[in-house]
C-alpha cells in the first residue's frame, strides 16, 4: 500500500468513527452508532501503523494534513456543506506541510 492510500483510508476511518460519536451525542442517534464507530477508530489506528516511517510522530504529523483535507471532503459529501475558499486554502496549506514532512531530506 502506498502511504497516500494508507493516509486516506486512515482519515476516512477516523472521521467515520468520530462522526459516529457526534451522531450519538449531538444528533441524538442511537448508542448503537458507537459499535461501528469504535471499530472504525480501531481500523484508523491500525492503518497508521502501516506507514513506512522511522518515527511515529513524523507519520502522525504528516497524516494531519491529509486528515484536514479529508474532513472537508466529509463536510461536503456527507454533511452537504460545501467548503469555501478559506477551507480549500487551509487544506492546501496543510497538504503542502504534510508533503514537506514526508519528502524533506533527512540526515542519515
């Protein structure tokens, strides 16, 4: 699996898991939403362990940019709220930061 696919899968799993808790606590949905939500959060954590990185903190930091962009995709596709130009600009900056973290030259 490529790092980009792992990060995208992790982001979708984390967002879905967190949304399940949101749906239960904020939208009044059944507590049964927590079952798939919890499983989704386990999947998220497992997927991040698949990233080929020497340090967990660096892998998590780079993932943050992908998470932000994926969250705005969720906002649009699931919640029906179209991100505005400020959302898109912020997500672009975050993705640029993630690329710097992932691809920056490192001393061996």
